[in-house]
């Protein structure tokens, strides 16, 4: 990379400074010193998973017979729609992924209002604009509708009327909550070009009639068509609360699910349990790091001190990278990070043991340093490559079977291994070479523990 050791040291210090900036900040912001405008801004607050901050976990399954063929595309579309719905409700850091052929796992860290999310997940959101003629069904009424009905017919089973659906939510482009001058809440909507044509034609031919808006066969409102609506937009009025209107608008914006889903299982993780797990994990990690540092300093002496500095660099950069990407940390992820720390230590130990062997064989410190590094390199690359392959297999397994814990472990392990390789081959080598170029003790037993 960089042959000049002082340039390498400058790069190391620059990376360390950036990492410390990220580690100690929740928001990165760069401003123009001349006019104060924001040049760059990014949220780097820590992202904690379900098991660390509590929340809701939901297991959903296709509500269809077992022998029904369900395509991967339909499951993925259903996942995306539910993710959009829950994000629009303000539920942050959601994780929804397809598990197997029929199931979707949803995780909502930090969620307090579980009822609203469960309600929005369960609804299919089938919006219909229905021609009910002179009849104005009350809000909340369940009515029969059909796209194929040309006029009002009677249901053969129970004699109830079947009303014609003029268009569905597929012709809806957008919907949002609005307020009138007197504070009344309504839904503003815009239509696609196709929907605008249908709407204009129907309203022009049915002035004075009712156009009933139905969601999942339940009447929302039944306004009278006062005039032809040709602009491709309109409003839905009703006795909405703000929360109801927001949920309704979310349903309209993100359409209906391609397959029906049912909730198989829900699990609430309390924030107290998550906080306790996090604190114990951090304490255990800190104790482990102190013990490791003591071992390095006592057993490898001068080399160990270099390894400790490199290890601190590794931890600082890893945390900064996890915050910047960002990586949602879970208990399994923390375990993966600690395991990758072992990879960083393993590389240093291989190098230092090789150097000690060369010193025992009568080599000078400079000779031992170069020979030790060269002979340890292949073993370091082989072991870390094997770990990365294992992480890739675990990631695939977690994706295929919806095991989010396994995916989190694999991701953090892989990132940690990559950072540990950089630390061992670039940082440790640079620091050790600079040190031994300027200080070459003769008592190898005292300074290197041979």
C-alpha cells in the first residue's frame, strides 16, 4: 500500500481520528464555514436490536391451504408492503424478512404501541369505489361488491344486493391526511391517469348519486357526487380521528397484499430484559479485554504492547463502522464481534511467535521481524478466509430460514474479520516496524519473552 512508514502512520492516525469522531457522536455534520450551509449530515446513533432494547416480534404465515403454491415474488411483495406500512406509521428500525416458503418474520425494536402495528399488518387494504346509486350505506356497514356486476343484483345465498365496483385501489397513486379550515380530518387522494379517466366518466354520468368508498368490504363513507370530478384527485370524508386517518392513508398508499397473511405468534421482549442483557454483555466483554491485554503485556512484553495498541484501534474502528453502516447490534452480533476480536489476537500471536522463533535461532531483531511476518502471512490469510467462508454460509442459512440471530452473528463476524486483517497486516506491522527501527534492545528475553 504505502511504502513510507510515516505516511502509513499518518493514515492510521487519520482513520483513528475519524473513528473516534463517529464513536463519540450521534450525528455527523459538516458545514460550509462561509455561509453555514450543511454539506454533509448523517445519523450515526447506535442501532440496537430487539433483544437489547426490547420490542415486538411477529411471525406471519400465508393464510392459504397447505397445498397452495405460493411464489417467492408474492412473498417478497407482501414483505415490502408490510415494511412500508409499518415504516409509515413511524415504527423505526423494523426488520421484516421472508422465512421459508410461507412465513414472514417481523421485528420491531423499541416498539411501545404493539396494537397499531398488529392491526395494520393484519389488514389487506382492498379499497373500492362502489356505485350504490341512491342508497347511502352507513359507515361501518359490510356490503357485497363485484367488479363484474353491471347493475344492482341480488346475492343468491341471502338476497342482499351486490353493488358494482367502479375502480379499486390499484388506480390510486397517493393518499395523505388533510385538515379543513374548521379542523376536520379527511383523506386527500390522487389517481393514476387510468383512474382519473374512470373517475371523470363515472362522476359526470352520476351527479346526485352516491359513490361509496369501501375498505375490505366495510363502508368508510358514502358521499354524494355533486359534480363531475375531472382533475384526477379528491377527498374522502368521514368521522376520522387523526390516528384512524393516518392508518387509513397508509393502507391506501401501500395497497393490498398479494396473499392473505395470519399472525401465528407474537412475542414481546421487555426493555428491562434487553437493557440488563446489554449491560452484562458489555461488562463481560470489558473483563475479557482486560484479561487479554494483561496476557499480551506479560507474555509478549514489547510486542504485546504494540498488539494492545492495535487491538484498541481495532475496537475503535469496528464500533465506528457498525454505527456508520449502520449495523443493528444484537446479543448474537456482540458475540460475533468478540469472536472476530479473537481473530485479530490470533493474527498477532502468530506473528509474534514466528518472530520469537527466529530470535531463538540467532537472527537479529530486524531479520526476525521480516522473516516472522513473511512466514506468518499465509497462516493468517488461510484462517481468516475460512472464517469469512463460514460467515457467508451462516448468512445464507439465516436468509433462507429467517434466522435473524444467525444473520446478525454472521454479518458482525465478517466485518470484524475484515477489520482485524487490516489491523494485523497494516497497523500492527507499521507500529512494530517503526518501533524496532528506532529501538533495538539486546536483551531479547526481557523485551520479547523468549
